[in-house]
C-alpha cells in the first residue's frame, strides 16, 4: 500500500503542475489580447487627428492658391500703373505662394493616404 500511495501522490503533483502551467498560458493570452486592444484603440483617435491635419493643410494650400491668384492680379494692375516695385513684390509673393501651395498640397495628400492605411 505504501508504494501505491507514493505513486498516487506523485501523479497528483504532476497533474497540479500541468494545470498551473495551463493557467499561466491562458493568462498570457488574455494579457496579450488586452495589450493588442489597447494599442488598436489608440489608433482610432490618432487617425482622426491625422485626417484633420491633412484637411487643414489642404485648406491652407487653397488659401495660398488664392494669394497667388490675387498676386497675379496685383501684378497686372501694377504693370498698368507703371509701379515696378509692386510688380516685383507681387511676383515674389506669387512664386512663394505657389511653391508653398504645391508642397503643402502634396504633403496633405500623402498624409491623407497614410491615414487611410490606419
């Protein structure tokens, strides 16, 4: 009987160890899922911020297009009036506005595309 009791005792200990290992593994899976959900939930508000930034850049690009158009009109009026300093200034503003508008417009489109991937 003594041998039989020792065998049962060792078997009981082996089963307890296996169950404890399985519990740890299940807990690790739960922790992993929680971490995944936490990270994924942060992406949604961030995507909104990125989309807003893209929209704001597009609006600025549109405003710069208007500045460029107004500078061209001013340039024509200054040429008619014979004001070379104003012509030169309006040409410079038009060129700067066009450059910034193109750059920021392209950036806005890239940012928008990146936001769609999130």
